[in-house]
């Protein structure tokens, strides 16, 4: 039979360890040379549920793993020195090792093994470790500063930076994604940082803007996709902030980034369209009285401006303030981790990214806004009201009105529901002058009149 040596003990494929065969143990421990050379040891530590003894709950195993990873990480004196941390911080258990060992030994000597008693002691050790990690992450690594940097880069807190970047990439992003385009995007990002920020070197060390050509979202409609949607911010968290900013956290932040950037781009395009129309009016290419174009642009800008304000003020600023407040009120690393996770869940929910029905409608609206801007700016016959351009604008207006009415209907249906207060908040923004309410009432009246005539 096959044999292997693990920490000095010889395992055979026929060996049975607490109900788990030796073959299964060997399969779990087997790593090829590439993995050993390319992966860090701590990145491979994980709990395999089906290999746990039946009497050990998964939650207890996760707690023990958390303690072990934390102790292992803070024994890394090389990183402590590189990042100028006090090496004494590696004493996670605050000199209480003997007390914990004595208690665990007493549990071991009992005639009956008690899982609840063991979990109580593990919780005590975990609380001690979590407090020390809090000090390392919040105070020594300056977590609050890095959260503010993430807000600026992923959540568009630095509006002037992205205004400059969008202007730089306006022509570049029109084509299909290519490797050359990736270099252009990276260069434009660095140029924008240098132009807007006086201390751009810190941002360049921490952040990169990349084109993720592997993105494959099967749930979204292909017509809504553009090269812009492949842009992703990559954050390189300094040690030990990698404990908080895991790949799953960064993925959620990039989902928010993609949507917020799309809304901001639409707002910029509509503002640019106003300047284009004024220039066309002065040069005689369009009449100031050509109502449909001006009215539609004004309505689109009104909606997008209020959506942008809702996302940045009502959602982002409110939730970010709550996150910072929670971090200041706790001294537990786990509570910080939980607060960060809750922050992103609320952000995804209140920005509608995780609410597929509303999110798809917003994508439709944004798509029609961008199509309208492109149609008008690329046309040379805006003076001719019978042109194909006017016909396309009418179709865009019809679809836009349909989608905004549908969105208003959904928002109105949950206005009084306490479970979705953020929907009511957006409704307040887009319908503060009761435009949609009156429009909906007229539509309902027309429908009722038509139904009455059909009955007669």
C-alpha cells in the first residue's frame, strides 16, 4: 500500500484516523511542487468539515483556527520589523499562557470530555487574541486611514479624480478590451493621480486600475455591457490588513465601484450633452425650440443627478459613518470584521446591486441615457425634425419613460414597508416635486377611460 510521512509519522492509505481513512488524509495534505513554491503557508490553512471528528462542531474548529492563524501571523517577526511594529505585540495572550494551559489540562484530565466546557475556554482565548489583533489593526496599522482611502478609490469619494480619469479614457474605452488598452488605462490612472493628488505616490503603491477581461457575468444583459464595466481597482493591503481585506471583500467593493462609476459617467455625459446642445444652437445646427431633445435631456439629468446624490449622500456617507462609529466603539477584531461585512451588505442592498429587479431597471435607464447622448452628439442633422435621428430619439424616450415608470411603480409599492426604507428614500429624491406621481395618475386615468370604452 501507499505510504507517506507527515511530521515524522508514517501514514498508510489503509490507516484509519478517527473514522477518516489514511488515503483521505493524504489527499488533503498532498500538494504539488508548484503550490509549495507559489503559495504562502497561511493561505493554505483551512478547516475541512468532513474531516473533523464527529464530536467537534465546525464553529469550534473555526474558532481554534482563528486563534492558530493569529498566533502564527504574529510570530512573523520579519514582517513586524519591516513594518516597524513593536515585536512585543506578538505576545497575543498577554502573559496568560500558563492560566490557559492549566485550564485545558484540567479539562483533559476529566473522566468525561465536555465540548461546552472546551468551547467556553476557547472563547476566552479567542477574546484575548481578538483584542490584541484589534490593537494591531486599528491603532498600529491605522485601519481608519485605509478605510478612507478605500472609500476614495472604490466608492468614488474622490470625485475630481474620476472626473479627470473619465476624461482621459473617453476615447480609449470606445474600442474592445485589449492588452494595449490595459497599459493605457494604467498610465491614465497614474497621470490622474499625479494631477489631482499632491501625495500620489502612496496611492500608486496601494492601488492599481486594471482591465479584468476574465469577468463573465452571465446574469446581465449583453447590451448593457461596455469596456468600462471591465475596469477593476486592485488594492494591495499592507501587512496585517490582509486579514480584513480578503478577496471576497474586495470583490464586493469592485461590484460597487463598477455601478457607481457607471452612474457617474452617465451624469458626466448628460452634462456634456448640455454643452454640446448649446454649442449646436449657437451654430444653427439645432433650434432652441426643438422640445423633445431638450426636455428628454432635462428629465434624464434630473433622474441621474438625484440617483447620484442618493447613492453618495444617503447611502455611502451614512453607512460609512456608521462603520467608523462601530469601529471606535469596539475593541474586538472580530467585531470589526463583522462590521465591515455588514457595511458592504448594506451598501450592496441600498445601492440596489443585490436587488436584481431594481438593478436591471436602473441599468436599462442608464443604457437609454447613454444611447441618447451618443445619438445626439454623433448626428449632423438635428435641425431636421423628420430625420432618422429624431425617430431614434423618440424610441429612446419611449423606452426611458417606460422604465422610469416601472421603477416608480416598484418604489411606490414598498413606500410604507419598513423592511426597505432605502427604496422610499430614493423615491423621495426622484419624486420630490410629484412629477412621477402626477404622471402615474394620468396614466391610470387614461387606462381606466380606455377600459370603460371597451366595456361600453
